[in-house]
């Protein structure tokens, strides 16, 4: 789960636990750790619903500790909003988001809603996989990432305004 400068939170390694026990374990681990963070990976592919407050807390922890690489894979995460702090993180150089099973047309899912304020001055690599996003949001995000060199959209649904 933790190594030098990296944290990987992967629920599949703890699926035999209840979600509540897993969340307490992660929260306690993060409370005891207060150092620089290069890479933060959050993987959740369990059958239990993931709590938005936990996602916000864990990602907020990474941003607070100047994360450079943020890798978030939330299969089946039913929220359209990720913590805003992701999109204003000055230290973030690489962002990998995977939400699982885009497009969501049959679910009338609105897709990932990006915040109004986006400022990613250090972002060099952006990878979106199984994410549904509005084209207008992408057009807003790219200019706010002035050093962006590499962008991948894999199995994404890019919606245009109607």
C-alpha cells in the first residue's frame, strides 16, 4: 500500500473486508503519514459503493502533499464530480482518470463535470479512460494546462452541447 514517496490504495487487495473497515484503515494510515508524496494511486473496483467523502478526503490528502502523479481508477463511481482540488493542483504533472464503462447513455449519466476553475500549471500528461466529458470542458481545460505534452482519451465519450 505504501512505499517511498508513493501510496497505492487498491480495494481489490482488501475485498474480504467490509468497505467501512477498509476506509477506516486507509484513513488511519494517511493520518500517520505526513511527508512528500510523488505518486498517489486510488483503485476501486469493488461491489460496494464508494463513499464520495472518502474519495474527497483521500485525493485531498494527495493534493495537500504536493502529489506529482495522480492515478484514479473508480470503476462504477456514480458521481459526476471529482474533488475540485484535482483541477487546481500546482504540483500535478500527470493525471490518469478511469471511471469505468463510458459512455453512460442508457443511464442518462451527465458525464464527468469539470469545475469552473481549472489551473494545472505543471500538468504534462493527461489520460482519460472510460470517462464521459463535455467537449466544452475539455476546451476549457487544455489552455489551463500550458505545459501539457501528452493527452490520451481511451474509450471516452465526448459530448457536444445540444
